[in-house]
C-alpha cells in the first residue's frame, strides 16, 4: 500500500499533474476561457494529494526499515530511534528535494483553498506558475535524484545517520526553513502573474502581503533555530559562522524583509510597484539558488559537478529557466506598470524606501562576500575565503542607520510629515535610548557594540511608545484606552512586536560580542576562575548509552562562594560510525549563559587531566528570543482582518446588504 | 513635491547607500581576505606574521603532542602536503573529527620562527569528505590525479614526506 513503487508512481503522477497545472490555466487565461482557468485549483489540490502520498511512502519505507531502497539504506539503520527514522527522510539530498516540492505543492493547495476571493484569472495564473516550478523540481527529483531508487541485493542493515544530526532541533529545522524558502514562491507567482497581466494595484499588494509575511515568519524561525542548533550542538561557543549555507538563508531573508515592507506601500499608496515586483522575483530567486546551489555544494566545489554532471547541469538549467525567464518577463513588461501616489522624502513611504535601500545594500554585501571566493577560485585559481571579520566590518555599519530609521519610521504619517511634530512624539523614546547609551558605555566595550546596543534600545522604546501613543495612554480615560486598543489594527501591533523583536536580537548580538572564554587543563577538584565565576571540576565518570559510550563531567560553578549550578557536559563516542560528538552543558538565567564543554582526557592515575572549555555568554538567549518575537509579530499581523484575502470585499458586501 | 524631485531624492539615497556599501566591502576585503596556502607555499614564501591565512594539508601521523604552557593546553602537530611540513600550535579542544593522517584546515598566522599559530582548526566532516583546498593542493602538486581513482591513502602521505625528510 505504501511501498516504494507506489511512491515512485505517485511522484510521477504528481509531476504530470503539475505540468497540466502549468499549461492549461495559462492557455485558458489567454483565451479567456473560464472553464480551463477554473481547473487550476482542482489540479493543484490533486497534485498535492499525489505528492503527499509519495512522501508518505518514503516515510513508510524509512519507518519499516526497507533497506532495498537506496536512500533508506544509506541514511537509516534498524537501531535508529523512530523519531529520527521519520526526520531522517529529509536529512539527505533526495529526501530534501522531495520535501521541497511537497511544500511547494502545499503552497499551491493553500492558494487554491484560501484564495477563493481572488479574481479567477489571477488565481489561475498564480497556480500555473506554481505548477510550472513544481513540475521542474519534480522532474529533477525523478530524473536525477530519485528517492525511491532500489539497491540489489538489499543490505541487512543501513549505514545509519551522522550522530551529529540526531537532534530534535535539527530534525525540525529543515521543514521550517524550507517552508520559509518555498513560501516566497507564492509572492513570486503573484509577481509573474501580475507581469503577464500587466497590472499591479492596491488589491494586488493586499493579496501578496499575507503570503510574503507568512513565508518571512517561517524563514525567521528557521534561521533562528539553525543558529540555536549550531550554538548548543556544535559546541564551539558561537552562533553564526557566516558560511555559505547560513548566508544562503540570510540573503532571501534580507530581500524578503524588504518585500514585506515595500508591499505595504503598494497596498496603501499604490507606489513602488515595479520595485515590489522585482523584490518578489529576487527573493524567490535567492531562495532557489540558496537551496540548490549552495546547500548542494555545487557552487563550493567543482567536484560536485564532476561527480554528478547530470544533476548539476539539470539544476543550473532549471534555475536559468525560472530566474532568467522571470527577469526577462520583468524587463519586457515592467515599464507598463506605473506608480501613482506622490510622497515627500520625509514620510512613511520615504522611510520604507530607505529601509528597502539599506536592506538591499546589506544583501548586496552578503552576496558579494559569499560569491567572491568561488568566483576567484573559478577565474583566478586562487583559493581564498572571507569570514566573520569581513562580514562584521562590512554589514554592521549599514545596520546602524537601519536601526535608527526603524524607530522613526512607524511614527511618521503617510505622504508628508513634519519632522518637529514627529519628534515631539519620540522624546520619551529618545530619553530611554540616551539612558541606554550610558548603560551600554558602562557594560559594553567597543564602538560598534555600544552604538548597536543604544540603537537597539531606541528601536524597542520607539516602537513601544508608538503603540502607547496610538492607544492614547496619557491623554484618554481608561475606557478610551480600552476602546482604542480594541480598534488599533492587529497589523500595527504586529509591526511593533516585530520591531521590538529585532531590537531584542540586536541586543543579544551586542551581549555576545562581550563573551569571554577560557581553555583550561585541570585535575579533578581543581578550580579556575572566569569573569568572576569559579569553575570547579568535581568528577568525571564514564557510562554506556543506547548506541554510544560517554564521558560525563560534573562542573560546579560558584559565584562569590555561592553555588550557581552544576553542569554536566559530555563527550560521546559512537562506535558504529566511529565518530565522537560533544554534548555541551548550558546553564541560563536568560541574562547570561554559562556554557561548558569537555575535551580530551590525558594521562593516567593521579596525573589524569581533562581539557575544558568554559564560556560566559551575556544575553545569548536574547538572539533567538528576538527571532521568535519577530515571527510572533508577523503572525499577529497575519491575523489582521485586512490581511485575510478578500475579507474587505466580504465586509463591503455585508455592509451593502445591510444598507 | 513633483515626481522628478522625488526620483532625485531616491536616486541620491540609493547612491549614498550603495556607495557606502561598496566602500565598506572593498575596505573589508582588503584587510580581511584569507588566502589558502599549502605547507610548501608557506615554506617557500612565508606571509607576514600579521596576515591571517588558512593552512591546509594532512596531519602527519605520530606528530601530535601536547605542550602545557602555564596551565593552558597547547596541541602541536605537523601539517604536510607531501613537499614540506609546518608545525602548528593550537590552544583549545581539537575538533571531534581530528585524526592523525587525515586532512585538516587551520586558520591562523605564520610566526617569525616559521611555526604556525592556529586560532581555529577545522577537520573534515565525514569519512569520505576532504576539504576542497586540500584536494586541489594534492592535484596541484601532482600527488593525485582524479582520473586515476581515489585520493591516495592518508598514511602514504606521511611516508612520502618522511622519506623526503629522511633522505
């Protein structure tokens, strides 16, 4: 019922359905044939069902230990816990491509179900574009990376999974991150559909924004989760490596953030239309190239090509068609889109334009830093690399004006603003930021951390004071405040929350820039001090786990003689894979993380010493907490009635009926 | 505010931001680019001691030993590309995948005495993966031609250098 052959067949069926979903509605829209266009949602839903079935088959193969399937044999083992048998399905190239297309199909299904109020032609074209992208990647899956490939003879047991990946954080990281990546396919499809139609208006902005915001929320969560995973699993004490895989997720996040903001201008003021369409195309293009070029390692090593030329050529051709095709269409049709809505430089629109320019500049820097080494390798044959020092030096100065503008932007009115009047609303926030600056001078060292810290406090204070002003705290009665609170649009609450979240993240980053660490070699019972805390190695003992041997240390941390906590870092030795992993021990009070790692054991008997790495990371949890708050802010604004597709239309219809 | 003046403002803002982004990028590039070097290149023309480089090669079997410098453990090992070997000093916990006779990439600076002080050591990620730089270097020095099969076994690397050193 759920065997690999059925799964393979369902995948092929989904691919054919996706092709039909691409061709028929486009043709129908061209001939203005409502029946053909109306087929799109049914095709999208049936494609989703077929692909969902296919994915379920692959999961069942992994769960039932069917090692005749190459993919399962290479990545699973009988002894693997059930959770990781399921999540291991997307822990490898073939499975992750299948998951990718499945999420794309889910997006198509969501547009079919929630987009009932869209004009039929627009919905048909959006679904057709989604179907086209889907078909391309399903073909990639079928022709070059078939997850249902069989091996003969089937091995008795699989090769197992990298123990480093056996972690609940990593298990759910890819689906969330991929939902973020793939979610931007919907704004992309809307942009292409609008280009074909030659029309972008406020309604288009209102339809696109919820999809962009939803994808942005998932991408934010995905990035935060990935960073948290590398912090507590890899045990190197840092949180962001600036390696191509991480940058691949940051680049679409930056353009996606710009998109979420510029779509507001389209919706409210019918401005920045061409730019928003371009951003929608760019964001999805970055998502695509991020997932398939960087994650698959094609860009990083020419060997990936040498090992599997079919795969590399196929993916490059696919990217060229999707990205090149949409950009060509943009070049051809964009001039027919005209903006109305005039505004002065000092206005809400002006600040959103500034936000876009700054975000895109940062994005350009990150793209340059990521692409330069492989291009140098290819063109000049020199192997170089750029790392944290480069990205810190080049991106942080550009973030400063962005943070400054974030605080002012939400307080500015549309069209034209008077600076003096706007600033009169921001006195309190500026005061708090000034106190923050003093605090930063006292607690932080270095010019950039101090400036970033003070500006982060400014963003939080300004966002909070903006909401407080709007609900009338201070100049209306309690009753009035309550009434205003109820009527303030959820999107305003969401924006304030998201900005506060960004401020919290920046504060966390500033705190982490002050992290201290020490590498020590101690005997049992010996004490070392780090930044005012005394770390004592109490004991080290060995034990045997389910599929590993472990060495566990007990480290007591005392502050001024008072016991803070006892950490139990471990070093695990996985015998079957002959691999060791470090299990970090972290004690957090949400202000400071105490982070301990145990290294090697040296010597014997009384002379036995242990290498320990001790970290004190101020404000570390705030980085991910801020990401979560940002995503919650986005979700909050999604729940705004205006954001629900077609809701204004329904409300208008209701009002008409009432009248 | 006419359309023209608004466009002018936007163009000015774009130029200012993109210009400063380009300036920052170039400045950061000039001081922060890290070049990859193989031990023989380091020996041939050593970079100045304030320049961070990535040193890659194979960890010579039997070369890993520990020095205790006032309570801080320092790992010392030799990295070779079959032509020359460089002694690397690294304070800290070696990565879980670090093995003698396998490939490694170290980030750090070359000291005046010709030794290498690493601030970071990266070992390969699994049993089949070799850092690209190391593989390229193997090919460049003519120790491995991918057309004739897999990379030579790591243990033979050491003997290649050892023989050279001995002879």
